[in-house]
């Protein structure tokens, strides 16, 4: 394959950038803090992207977008490395300067990242930059040697045909004046590119994979929860593919801005309760667990959930009532807002009265009978009935600060979401799961939930016909969703199935469709089903 010197220099540059990233990753993984610079930069992108990206990102960042963002950062880094390679071909100083600038960017991002340590990041970024610049210098030297020798080879050939003398001033004397030497050097170049690339990959992956086990996971396995009465099992409609009343932890949706799940060692962790309180205090993990004797099933919903979506789940939470902890601190009557802050500086904000109006509001340490899974907030999180997660459910909780309603806007508020986030009455059709079904009795079933007041009625209609009341499953409290079920005598043809719920206060779900931003999607879930004859 014939490649221009430019593209070879670009390859050298991209390879060097890979070495720089790999070195920084390895150093980061091996030092105590272990925070990846790529992740810090990614978090910077997430937090800094503001309203223009945040709205679509809140949903996407929950799942597929996280690897995409991290991959994107790596790809951009390699592309910048390629440009550095091209630039450094003519002006050698370009390489070190670009690598230094890149390292500075990483350190800046780490400085903004509450989970990173700036000086450790500086060491990782600095060593990465030095390694990258050195590899670039080495690869470009190989290239110039190869260019010189092939030029010399051409000169020798020209010499032979024209009989003219050797051309002077073509640079340092080539090692071998052999027409094949250029190819040999090029092979050496690609050999070294391969070695450097493989080393970069190994550096990036190996220390993380084999280096350290999650301290949070190790600690989690030794936690002994206080004995509590298990909530009784509820009778559930026996319909295949209907969501179970309690969502198993492994199936529970995950939404947060964290690119890497915070790895919190509970031994070094405490929850601070401060701000507008008389007696600010800290409570450690062991005491919090010991006092986690309140058990409450609560349905948690995300404001980004589309009508019919799955960013909602129901779990049995175990923890300490928020009001109890706040009473110990003595809340200033002027403190109208509770701000829940996480170890990664995410914040929620909700009215103080929520902690005292009798609803379920917990600092939770356990979920469905086990210590909080890491992805759901280990060591502790907030769970508040009736409020969307983005205003209430801080995971990896580190601080509860009392302030005024006007005094602070939590994470998603300046990013275009409403300051108050009550859950809206919603209902979802789970079954049939397929678009087409066989005529006959078809079980229609799903779940419905309201803002802490329960659901009094779920109705279904076919092709805008009369509303038919569905049968409701049992619930443990008004804080949870309810399963609904209605057998449908499906006749051949295409049919529209719609569902609507009425909450415990008698308010029926609105048919008006609104998007998720700024206060949550509304409208009835509609499924179009093709019914085919036997
Ligand atoms: N630390 C932290 N806590 C967070 C978030 C976050 O981004 N960071 N997202 C919130 C949002 S928007 C929702 S919907 C819930 C989701 O909780 P889950 O992932 O346990 O389902 O977590 C909340 N708590
Ligand atoms: Mo959310």
C-alpha cells in the first residue's frame, strides 16, 4: 500500500496519543485515587454541556450514551494526536506542545471533578504526555530515516541513469544506500506502531482489570442489615410478561450523570447534615445502617420516562426517616429547601415540608433486602415518595444541606427542568409485548402509578370505544404502583388499545400529550395491535 508521508505521520501521531492515554490510564489506575482522566473529561462534558445537550442526554446517558461518550473522547484524542503527528513532521516542537496542552486539559477536567485528585491527575497526565511525545519523536525519526533512505535510493537510481554526481544536502547520511532500505524502514515503522498500539491498549486495560477490586463491593459484602419484618408478598395477577410488583434490583432502571459508578468506601464515608440547622452533625455508615429499621415500598420514577417507558420501578427500601435525622439537627423554620448532595457533586432540591408531611422520605441503605447496589447509590441514597428522582433521589449521598427555596437551584434546574418535580399519574401497557396477536382472549396488563396517593382506578378502551375498568392487583402502600389486568376478546383487524389511570385523590390522568421536559411526559399510553385470525 502506498501511503503519503503525511498519513504516515498521522498514524505516528495517533499511535503516540494512544500511548499517552494508555500511560495516563495505567498511572491513574495504580495510584490511590484511580480516577480516569478520560472519565473526568467525560464528566466535564456531561456537566458542562448545559441545556442544549442535557435534555436529550439525561435519558441516553443512563445507558448507551456513556460508552459512546467515552469512546468519542478517545477517538477525538487520537485525531488530535494525528494532527500533532502531521504538525511535528515539519516543526518538532509541535508534538510536545500539543501533548502538554492535552495533559493540561485533563488536569483541568480533574480539577472540576469532585471524585478526582488534581495532583494525582497531574502526575498521570504529565507522564502520559511525556510518553506520548517521546513515542511521537521516535516514530517520526523512523519515518524520516525511511524517507531519507528511499530518497537516497531514488538518488542512487537517478545517478545510475543520468551519470550525475550524488545530490548533496539531503539530510543525515542514510544508514543503508540500498533501494530496498526505505521499505525495510517502513516495515520497522509499522512494527513499532504495532508494538506501541498494543502497549497502549494493555496499559489502558490491564491495571484496571487486574489491579484493584472495588472497595465498595468488598465492603458491601460484609454489611449486616438490622433485622426487620419483611413486607408480606402481594397477590399478583398471573399474566406472562406483566411487570412484577417488586422490581428485582438487577432489572431496576438506572439513571444518573456518573460515567463511572462512584466506588465509595463506607469506612471513609459519612453523611453530613448541615446548613440552616441548629446542630449540624455527621453520621457514619455503621450507625446509619444500625438505625435503618424503617422499611417502605416506594415506586421511583424518572422525569425522562416517556409514556409507556421503563424508567420506573418499585422497590422495598430500608433506611432512616429523613425527618428523624433532620429533627436531631434542628431545622431553622426559614429553611424551605432540602438539598441532597452526592459524592460526585450531583444535587437534588425539594421542599423541607416533604420530610415532615408524613410521606415516606428515607435516607436508604438497603434495597429489596440487600445493601444498596453500587449502581443504585451505595452506601446511602435518598428516597422520597411522590417526587421524581431528579429532585429527590440522590445516590451516593454525602450531604443534606438545609437552605432556602430561592437560595439554591439543584443540578437539573439550570439545565431546563422544573424546580418542583412531582411524579405524574401514569399508566403503562406491558402485555401483549408483541405488535400482533392471535384472535381470542388476549390478556391486557400493565402497571399504573401516582404521586404517593395510590391508584384508585385503571381503565382501558379499544378503538376509542367505552372505557372498561381493569382489575387491580394488591399493593403494599399508596407509594407504589399497582398492577392492572383486563382480558380482551380480540377480534381480527388492527386495534388501538389505550389505558388511563385515576389516582387516589380521584384525579384522572390527562390525555394531553406533553414531552418529558420540563416536568415529565403526559398522555395516555396507546398501543396499536394487529389481531390475526386463526
Ligand atoms: N448522585 C446522583 N444521584 C442521582 C442521579 C444522578 O445523576 N447522580 N440521578 C437521579 C435521577 S434523575 C433518577 S431518576 C434517580 C434514578 O435512580 P436509580 O438509578 O436508582 O433508578 O436517581 C437520581 N439520583
Ligand atoms: Mo431521572
